[in-house]
C-alpha cells in the first residue's frame, strides 16, 4: 500500500485551547490505533545503529485541522455514515468525567444531539477523508 493511499485527519473545534487540544488528539489517536487495521503502521520496531529499539509510527500522513463546532459535528456525521472510514470522536463529556464508568454513564444518558464535540480523528482512504476534511484549515497556535 502506497503512503498516499490513506490519510489520518485530526479535527479540533476552533474554540478549544491548545492544552486541551493536545489531550483530545492524544486520546483519539490511541483509539484510532486500536480500532484500525494493521496497515496503519509502518515498521513495528526500528533499531538504530547503537542497537536501541524505537517504536514505529503511522505510515500514512496525520494532519491536524480546526473548524467551527458546527462543521465538526457535520464532519463526524458524514464520516460515520461512510463505512470505509474509522472515526474517533471526543465529546466534551470526556473532559468532565474522571473514570471510564462515569464517562459511559454520561454518554449513555444523552441523545447524540446533546453531545458537544471537541474533536475527531478520521482514518481511511485519502479520497474519502479529503471529501470531508479537504477544506479545513490547518491547526496552529495563534
């Protein structure tokens, strides 16, 4: 599989502070890594000349973008409706709860329309990902 065949795009709501954005991306990255195919990873272990081993990274581009919350929610909906994409979303409940049990309870007791998303990560074929995220601005510290 070619480097350009697939893509990973992280999306952060534009009103999220940098210190929270890093947390959001970190959690969703673990989720995407867990629930995607083995094709996402490059070489598993890379050994340097000294014999020290280093974990490999994704072999596909991982781009971080930002959008208004309303566009984020629309992107999540579109991505979840595409069976070729894997989507990790980050509702605000994840910041407001301490344990996994509290998080599960909080989300279980809300309608999807009540969730406020802070971010998402979408993984899949570059064409499918670009159709949803292609016009988003790159995330940067302002």
